[in-house]
């Protein structure tokens, strides 16, 4: 009976090391994904800013054309 109850000590250092490596890999992958997402957000932001700039420029040109048309109506060159 006494032989069955030996003091057994388990060494889990390899398991702990493996778990640490897995968590480091996971953190590395998540950092890469966050970096990729940031780059995509920046690209989308630049694209959206460019679209807004084009729209504002178009509205400005349209306003100038309307102003010129009103000027032609009010100060008719024929009269």
C-alpha cells in the first residue's frame, strides 16, 4: 500500500513554455491584423477626403456658372 502512494512531482515547464509561445504568436498575429486594418482605414479616409474635395470643387464651379448666368441676365450684353 505504501508503494502506491509515492510522492510524484510533475514538471509543467515545457507546457508553460509552449503556452507562452502560443500567446506570443497570437499577440503577433493580432498586431499584424490591427496594422493592416489601420492601413485600410487610412486608405479609405484618403479616398473619402478626395471624393469630398471633388464634390466641393464641383459645387464651386457650379456656383460660379450660376453667378455668371445671373450676371448675363441682369446685365445683358445686348441692351
